[in-house]
C-alpha cells in the first residue's frame, strides 16, 4: 500500500506549477499559459492502459521553465479565484 502521495518529478530547469487529476483541467491551464506566451508541458502519471482516474493514481502535472514559474502561478491563482464584485458597475 502506498504511504506517500505521488509527487511531481524533479525536471531540471522546470518547475511544477499545477497539479490535477483531470486531463481537461490540465489542458485548460496549459492553454491559458500558452496564450500568455508562457512555455509549458504536461506530465501525466495516469495509468493509461487501465484508464485509472482515481485520486493520486491519476495525477497530472503542469510544468513551466523556472524563470516563468512566478508569472505562471499568478495566472493560475487568478484563473482559479472566483470573480469578485469590485463595486464599479452601475445597476
């Protein structure tokens, strides 16, 4: 039985900025990063021959070059944050 949660692999000069269990979510993040001209790659630990999509057995990681990591995390935080009402709109 696995005791430790699978983690992102160390990839020289690249940093994991996002982790998910669903391929479409990883692709959405990748597309958003690419639209901002941030290079990125997806690393999937999903066991594709058996199509397992259960929690830690199907983790998918999004990597960016280290020099883009901070910018990528900010974009992802904004992507995930719910829109707030800033009060500038008139009714």
